[in-house]
C-alpha cells in the first residue's frame, strides 16, 4: 500500500516536472502553425510562417551569424581551454588553486559585467587605434563578438576537461613515453583519446552557450545582430510567429540529434555487453 | 509608343539575362525596381553603384516591410537599385538605441529615434544636419508633422512613421465603453486595466487627465501627476508593453492603452476589440530618420532616407507595419481599408488635441524616473520578502544536498 502511494507521488512529480519544462515549448510549437499572428487565439492551421521564415532575410542572416559565431568560438575556446586545462593539471597545488579560482571568476560574474567590461575595453582600444597607424581602427562587429564569446566559453571548457584529466592515470602517459612515443605522440595517441569525451561535451556546451548568449553579445555586437538580439528587439511590437517556426525547427533538429546519438550509444553498449 | 516600350523591355530583359541590372523607365519619370516598387527618376540613385558602399541602419524591431508574410522586401529593393549594401539591425526602445550610440561601440549611418530622443540627441550633438538637397522627398511630408519643437526646421530629422496613443478595450467584457483617459480611474474596470510600462507614455495619460502638459517644466508638476498614477495603481492589473497584445487579445484584461498602429493589429486578430481616441487628447509620437555623427557616408545615408520616403516604399511599409504615414501622397496610394481607418488616421479635430513629446531638462527627467520607479515599487514590499524566502529555501536545499553527499562519501570510505 505504501509503495503504491509512493509510486503515484513519484509519477505526479515526474509528470509535473516534465510538464513544467516542455509544455511552454509544446505551446509555442502549436502556435507556430497558427493562422493569425497572436498566441492568444488559435484561428486555424497553416504552414505560412514556415514558408515566410525562409524568405525572411533578416532572420536568416541573424541565424547564420549566430551559428557561425557559435561554431568558430566553440572550436577556438575548446582548443584553448583544453590546452589550458592540461597546463593547469600539471601545476603544483598552490598555483593550480590560484589559477582555477581566477578561472571561476568569469563564470560566477554576472554576464552584464563581463559584457560591459569587454565593451569598455574594445572602445578604449578603438580610441588608441585611431592614433596608431598599423592597428585596424574599427574592430566592433564580428571580431569583438568572437573575442567576447571565446572569453566567456574558455572557463567552461577548463572546468569540464580538468576533472577528466585528474581522473586519468598519469602512468598511462609515462608508459607511452617508455614505449617510445615522443611527448607529442603521447599526447595525441594516449592523453587526447582518454579525455576526448570531456572535450566533446565542452565543445557542445560552448556551442549552446554561444548561440544562447544575449547579454555579452548585446554590448559587443557593434552593428551586427545575432538571433537572440533580433528576437529581443521584436518585443516592442510583437515577436513574429516566424520565430516560433524557427524555434520549432531548431528544437526538433536538436532533439533528433540527441535521440540518434543516444540510440547509437545504447546499441554500442549492448554490443559490448554481449561480447563480454 | 507601345512598341518602343516593348522594345526597351526586351533589351532590358536581355541585359538582365546578361547579368547586368538595368531599370526600365516607366511612363511618368519613374524607375521600376521590381514589380512592387517604382522610384522617381529625377534622383541619381546609382552614383554609389560598384563602390562597395555599405550602410548600417538601426531601426525599431518589426518596423519595416521585410518580405515576410507576402510583404515587399524594401531593403533588398534598395540594394538592387543603388548597389549599396544595407546591414539592417533593430532595437526595442529609444533608450537602448541611445545607449548603444553613446557608448561609441557601434557606427550607425541611419537611426530611427522618436521625437523626444531626437531632441536629446541634438542637444548632445550626436546627430549630423541633413542636407535637404539630397532628400528631395522630404517635400512629400505633411506640414503638420514637420517643423516640430523637437527639431525646428527639420535640420536633423525626417519623419518616418507616426502614431497616437489611445485606449483599446474588449467590447464583450465591459458594460460601458471608456471614452476618456479619466475612465481609466473608474473603479468599474478595477483589475482589468493595462497601463504602459514606460514612464513617458504613462505620465502623459495622467497629465492629460489633469489637464497638464505632457512635457513637465517643474519637479512639482511631476509629483502631482505621479500621485495621480499612484491613485490609479490599485485598479491596474499590470504595467506592460508588448505583453498587451496577448493579454488584450486573449481576454485577460478588458481595457488597455497602447499605440494606434499596434491597436490595428490587435483588432485584426480579435474583432471584439475596439479603439477609443480619448476625449482629453492624445500623444502624437513621431519616429524620425536621423544620421548619427559616426556616419561613414552621409550622402549614401541621405539616399536611403530619401528612398524610404518614396511612395511605393512608404505604402509597403504602412501596409506591413500598420502605422500612420506622415505623408498625404503616400496616404492617397493606400488601399481603402487602411486609408479610411479612423485609428490610423484620426480626424482633424482629434489631431488638433494631440501633443508631442519634447526632451525634458535633466532635473525633471531624473525626478520623473525616480518618482516612476517609486510609484511602481510602492506596495510591492511583500514581493521582496517572498524572493528572500525563496532564496533561503534554495540555499538550504543546496546545503542539505552537499551535506548528504559528504555523509555518503564518508560512509563509502569506511566500507
């Protein structure tokens, strides 16, 4: 009797939890098919917002910019962060603690402060660059966005890769050296494959943070416009249903990627189980 | 005659096929850019062709006909016509735009501030005077929207769109329709009123009710008017901006205040809604195209402004946005439904009762800001405690979790 009660409680908890998380998205998806522009009244089913999304050059160019930026900044941040993590890992305790704490600061710092301080730095650079010949005068735009995104992504990579490095048995690396690898080979053949899952997951984290980011991009975008910035500026009049259509597509793409990768993983797992 | 046109059309088609763009001249000195847009031919549109000129345009969100929902894409037509590439970006409020330009972190060529912001930017020398010779289409604008207090002689600004503020209400939810701003203080609508979440617009409503100017001269005036807003607060359901679309359309609130252009959109979606031009008068806001000092190519920027005042472009924009055009010539070309829409085009007598925002002195502006946030946070003390409580609960939960983990770890080490 008691277990049954418990189970009902568990179920309602799970349903509530997932409802809380996914109902808003489901609501938005339904209204991406709405005939009228509002999301208060459902007047009829249509695909016109999907069609007009692909002819709306400003939304598409904002999307392309967001994706480009996310991809490039994530790649650079992953490389930088991974190498930093390897360096930090081989430090002595005291400097390591110091460096990890310093790396924590951008993570716990409110984004708005990071954004404003970066902007101030870029503006200061511009005032100096005007006086110096060989420096490019206007960097506001893609360069500043890229630098800003890399800057806030690197700490996440470090904190993702460091634990994996500490988990790794240092003797593996030493064994590789003993068996005739040079440090370079030992890194690529032994260390990197070992920490690869962490590197990949941090790459994905960077990608999502970068696509998501509003605050820092807001201050550092110059005359460019990423997707979150464009959606925000629609709020005085009305967020166009094309955005619901776009979000629906993005949601489905991401969901299917996760589903496929999970199913592949579980198949591999099963294979390994039967082998053993 | 017909034959020559046909011949010309044939040649231009051939040239287009060759990869060159040539614009066939229409009958009355017009250049046809595409099937929807013709521009006047007595303007040198192509002088920047092939120079690789680009313009950074900063406008309100969803405030131009952009090709979505079967509208005309006016920006791409401009690029096709002039060979200037346009980097079009958007903002959500005058203050956002101002902050961005002021920070020096962005070089814009054309911006679209509202009336009082134009005055503020002129005061702070953030705008360049416009060379009127390069914007001949300025002559299309009606006199009543030109030469306003915020920019005498339109030295720095060309009107783009205008709108008024008014009351929108749900006819099925109220027994007596509101007719004036004073009705927003009527307890009949208690809990059903939506007010502007924007100090200037909300202030103007109370000022109209009391018969004051919407541009206060003194700090005392501000206090009196804000007191009036404070008195209204118990009746107000929420202070909102764009959330009003869904609240009013969905019947969550019966009476709201918003801009005329957006009211048209709301009424399209929900025919139960109706619009009232308040008896006391209303705010006429004028959004203007201006050139900030950081502009890199003023002549190209002026060309863009001139293009935006073209009749076909103006018509496309009006149809897409639903706002009011400041030009009779553009108005004449609208379809009848829009043309005789009383919301977008109020009568002369109503227009005579409108007032336009001007920039306030710093002292008055600061007072307005503080009094406004004071008014809004008034009575909301309970909320802060709830937040504190929630925060404490969160921290306790986190601590409990950590403690549990540590205990678990200790146990596993002993085993």
